[in-house]
C-alpha cells in the first residue's frame, strides 16, 4: 500500500459525505431533530437553537462505506468499525432522548457507563483474539519498553475509550471546532499507522479525514447542521481504537492534547468551584473561556485548529526519530 491509497480513501469519503449532506440535512429538518442549547452557555448561542443535530450520521455513513470499500478486511477493520459505530449508536440514543424529551440531558450517567462497558468487553475480546498476550501490554512512549497489565488491560482499555470519547465530546461546542481539530489528529494518525504498517488503521483514519472534511462543509460557521453525540462519540471511539491498535494509547495524549486540555478545563473548573467556591475559567470547556473574553467564534476555532495541528504533527515528528 502507498500514500496514494490513503489520499484516494480520503477523497472517496469526502465525496460521499458531500453528497449525503444535502440529503440528510433536510431530512433532519423534517424530523424536527433540532438542537437544544443549554441555558448556562454563552447567550449568543441561543440563536443556534433548532439547528439540526445528529448530523454525525453523515460522518458515520461516509467512514463505514469508505472503510469497507478500501480497507483489507482484517480484524483491525472490524474493531475500528465496531468502536466507531458502537459509540456512535450510544451517542445516537443520547441525542434521540434529548430531542424526544426536549431537554439537554439524554442517557443517564449509569446507562452510559453500562453501554460503554459492554462495548469495551466486545472490543477486548476481539483485540485478544487478534493479538493474544501482546494485547495485554501498554507501550511506553519514545521507548521500546512496555508494561504488562495482564487482564487488567481491560480496565485500561475502558479508561482509554471512555476518556477519549468524553474529551472529544467536550470539544464539540463551536461551529467546526471538533471537525477541524479531529481532521488534524486523524491525518497525523493515518501517517503514524502507515509507518507502523497498520495499513487498515491508516486507511480508516484517512476515511475519517475525508468524512470530517465533508462534514465541515456543512458545519463551518454558521453551521447548517451539528454532529451531536452521534458524531462526537463515534469520532472519539474511532480515535481511541486507532491508538489501541497502533500501541500508542499513551502517545494519544500528545496527539490529541487539545482534547485533553478541554477535558482538564472542565475537571479543574468543577473541582475549584466545588472546593473553593471560585471559578478558574470564565466558563468551561476552555473554548467558552475565550469566547467570553471577547474572541469571535471563528477566532477561537482557528486557534484550536492551529493548536491541534501543532500537537498532532509535532508529536508525529517526535515519534519519527
């Protein structure tokens, strides 16, 4: 396989996504799948209420169709798609409940944990079937060392999957923010997987780049559609599985550092407010802090795209040596 195959895969996913958008968006309008905007968010976001959500189905369709067409059909492909579709379905259920109940809360925390745990078990079984004992170790970044966790790896796997999906989900707060940021990370991971001869993972990541670029056509400011948890959880699940299959679970922290910082800003804000009664940020996640500081939505998005590019490709440059 060569780089041209990655570019062709990305292009195919982009074309599929662009063709699906004009079909899916009017359908979401007719179904009245409008976004509910949380009242405690920035006030100018209230004008976005009613914008169709669950547009993540566009990303899912483009990724699945392209991966099935261009990937080699190994167990790696199966695991990537199970993680993407599995977490996407959890997000779909969450979005649907929000829409039906007309509220900003979908699945309960307990329901999410149960569904995520079941999905983790399925992925662990598939992973162990393919890699055997090798699947029970965690590789240390920038070294040849690995720490053997044994069957405790299943808990580590759940931490990686749940942590990544939640961090990615928190980044989805402004038009085009997550789409563009995730493109950078998946593009870097496509190259990283290619270098490590994980060709199916590389092709999947290329497909995700194309699908996200297509979605960005409709999601850039002012957004015609939001991806919802359907999209953000699917993206997080796929990204986490790409890291697992390339034995770079810990390096993912650097590749997706923007997502990590977004999640940390929420944790710090909650801890500080509950412990000291004071807020560290004007609002969390971090992108809202910049918004309330007078930055335009587009300025914040460009900043985060640039930061994602630097983190993803800076990490890629470091691991290449």
